[in-house]
C-alpha cells in the first residue's frame, strides 16, 4: 500500500511539474513550446515520460483549465454564506471567483488567447474538461432554481439552459481578455448585467404568469 501511495504521489508531482513548466514557458516566450522532445529535455525527463501524462500540449492546456476550475470551485465553496445563496447568486459567485483566479493567470491567458475572435472555435478540445465541469455545476444550480421557482421549467427549452450558461461563460472570458478598465471593473459590470439578463430569460416572466392565470381560469370553469 505504501508503494502504491508513493507512486501515485510521484505521478501527481510529475504531472504538476509538467503543467507548471508549460505555464512558465508560455509566460517567458509568449507561446507554447516548439516540441515535446525539447520541452521534456528542459525538464530533465525522457520524452516518453511526458506521454505518460499527456498526448500533446493541447492536453496540458486542458489541464491548466481544469486546475482553474477546481481552484474556483474550492474558493467559492469555502465561503460559508455560499450554501445560502439563490441560484442566481451562486452563478454570480462562480463568475466573480473565476475572474479572481484568472487574474493570477492573465499573462498566460493573453499569450495564448488574446486576439482570437471566437474563443469557442479556437480551443474546443482544451476547454472540454473545464466545460464539462462547468455544465455539471450549471445543471446543479438550474435544478435548485427550478425547485424554488427561480427558474421556469419550459418544455424543449429547459434542457438547453446549461448550454446557454456555457455560452455566457465564453462571453465573460472574452470580455475579460479585452477589458482594460482599472481592477477590471467593467468585467464585474458585464457579469452582473449578463447574469441578470440570463435569469430574466430563464426565470418567471409576465408571459409565464399570464399562462398560469389562463390555465387556472380554464380549469376553474
């Protein structure tokens, strides 16, 4: 058992070394490494050792995104008040916390993604794990929102709510990349306004209230 734990810890350490070295390379050169062979040499490991953890540099980028999500999620849940939040407040908390984590990696993000017109098309593979984790989180708050009538369950549409929140996440990221305001104040405003709009769209509207009244009046005949 001790050997197994040692090997697991050693593997995790090597994997993190690769990720950290990749980030450092991007920060120092403004671009990903030229080849896996040269990158592995700089780490003092054989090339095949790299492939034990990642099939390409795209996989390393994906690991960075996964790390960012995990840190965001942990920081968000560390707030005692988080569990008492509404669905809308939980989404706001995610975005505000996410931006705080992204700030630590801004130079890295700018080096890789600044100037791309459509982030979704540029990196569909490397954000897959981040996207999947976010959509699972989104589905959770959507269910909570439906349970307390903060979000309306609409036939054929409700199943797409998590995808709509993912598109909003891409919007927030692209806005933040371009934001030059002090302390990224404009990003905070963009988050607040976009989340408000989202919940206006997926929440209870005047039309929903009218339909409910019509159903009640019809059933009361």
